[in-house]
C-alpha cells in the first residue's frame, strides 16, 4: 500500500512563505491552491470527522474563480501507533450572493481508509455562509446506518477573539446493538470547540459527549473520540 498520497507529497513542499499561519497559498491563473495543517474550508472540514489529536494531519484545496473547488483532508496519516491512514476527499461549489458575504455551499465528501477493508463512504453536505460564519448540515446513508449532522461555526467572537464551533449529530443503526439490559439503534453526540491564538501558540478547548449511558457505550460509533464526556485542552505551536 502506497502511503504517500498526492496530499502528503504536497505537504512536503510547504516550506517558505505562508499566506497565513499554518497555510501556504499560491495563485495558479483562475485557480487558487492552498496547502495547510489547519482546515482551509470551514464548511467541508467542519462537517467531516475531526482531526485526531496528536496525529500528523494536513490538507490541500484547489478552488476556481467560478466557485467550484476540490480538496483532500487527512486527519491522520497513520504514522503514530494506533492510528490508521484516513483520506477525506471532497468536491463542492461555493457561491457568494451579496457583496461576498452571504452565500451558499453544496458538496460531496468521501471518507477513505486505504489500510483497512472499509474503503469508505459518501457524505453530502450543504449550508449557508455569512462572512466567516457558517451554518450547515450533512447526510451520510448506507445499508448499515444513517448519520446526519448540524454544524455551526460562529467564527471569531468578540471581544476576546475566540473561535466557536458547535456540532450535533444523530446516528441510526440498521441493526440494533443488543446488550443484557436493552439495545441501541439510535443515538446522538455533540461537541463544542473554542480556539484562540495567544503568545504564538494556538489554544483549543473542546468538550464532547453523547446521550448513551455507560453500559451502552459499546454501541458508540459517532464523531467524538469517546462516548462519554471528554474535555480536552491543547496548545500547539506551528512551525510555519
């Protein structure tokens, strides 16, 4: 299995001038190419599974002046123990209707896991944008399950300049998971993320939880790292 996808090859080129912390931007005629270690497209990246903490991650995004875009995001390249290679590829269309502020977005995401038998699944997403803020929804339906997500990105909230993101997802299983004291066929999870740069560091505070009880967590397979409540604080210094 070739572990170095076009994304990884692109990340190796990210040395030198950066358009903003964590990203490298280049104009290619009517196209704009962005490479980065942070999500560069909030609607698409906000609706996919979050990057794994402590894993090497990054992405590329190629957009056209017409509003069409294509990209790839890797939450984990599988270099650390216990992590597998995951590649999320997306294709979408973003249009700004009023003074570049109000707009809408639709797209398609494919999750891929080249190192496992689960080669992936498709997810449709769409939403509205207003400046740096976005409200979106996504739907993923297979023979085994149906997942739906609502996502809200408030951008930087003043006066403290804190980035705020919230998401809520529901998951319906075609085959209930049975336990000694019952079964689980429907569950939900949610997360809140606060972020702020300070003294050259990027601080991220996140809280996630689900509605499953302790004995039911064996059925959990949602977006969060864990079934029960999890509070995480991370400080990161970017190298470019």
